[in-house]
């Protein structure tokens, strides 16, 4: 099976750490976030991991060249010419995946104890085109799911904006995207967007006619370390867990 790590972002929220390095190389407990992400994936049976790069891309490539990760092939998706956002990044990486196999996607700045085996099994059992890990947490932007956990829309509660993928009843559950998702290989021929675009835009369009599911993992650990204060809290959590 395939995995992809989104590591190409500018990391502006994580400044000043990212003034001279990509956020993938920012350290947590003395080791780069990218290393933590890869080693979590190695607990599962992924055969190929694609890492997209843009900001200080050479540092990521040099780091990976120095590593010896067993039983997995790691391939770079090079976005140095243009940062393509999450949707465009996935579309560009499509030819690099093992054909006809699902792809597990994760952001490099997300830490979670989510059991990826359960996420993938849920995805396959439901025969979904994509399955998004989601949580009941406070944020300004939510995905909207019906009572079968089917993606129906999106809302920004700060602005009142709503994007409807399927007819809304007003009883949808609001859940926040965790930056971890699985897509079936059948998704790639359905991508018509070009250039840079966010992946949620793609999911909302496809949800009009295809099954996009949510997988609620609200009961587990999750942390976005995209800001300095979050990174510091993750350091505390890491050492408490391993003490």
C-alpha cells in the first residue's frame, strides 16, 4: 500500500523555526518531524511513501538520502518550481504511487495515535472513494457529515460561509479534519482540477456523486504542531508519554 506525507508547505505558522529549514525538519524531542511521521508509518505495511517538497527541499532530500528505512521505498514528489497546495500536490504525485492501491495521506506536522489499520479497514469496508479522519474539536472550519458519516458539506463558523456538497438538513454533525485521510485509486481519474488547489475543494466536489466518509477518532491523541506553542506542548506530551 502507498502513503504520502505532505511536507512541501512554507511553514509560516511555525516561524521562526522555519526561517532556515522546512517544517518537516523542525525537531521534536531532538528529531525531525519527518522522522517521527515516517517511523509511525513504518509500524504499518506501507511499501511506498511519497514525500512532496518545496520549501528548503534540498534539506529534506539530503536527510532522506542519509536514512536507511527498511522494507519501504521513499520517493520525492518535487514541487520546487511551484507549491501546489494539498490537492495539487496529490494530483502531481499520482504517477508515483504503486498502481491500483489505496493511498494513506498525512500532514508532516500532525501527531496522532490513530490506528491506521482501523482507518484503512473502515475505508475499505465502506468501499469509499475517500475517508477522512475527523475529530470533535474546536476550530473555525468544520466538515459536515450526515448520520451515516457521509460528507455533505463544509462551513466556516467565523464567517458563516457554507459549502454544500449534498442537500443539507441542518442536523449534520460538525467535525474537524485531522489532516489524515485515505483515498482509493479510483479517485485519481476523477481529478479535473489543475495547478494548485486545496484537497477539501476536491472532496466537496466529488462528494456530490461519490461516497466520501468521515472516520471519527475523537477519543485518541491528536496534535497539530504547526505553531511554536503547539510544538512546545507536543514536546511536553512526548516526554510524559515516554517517561
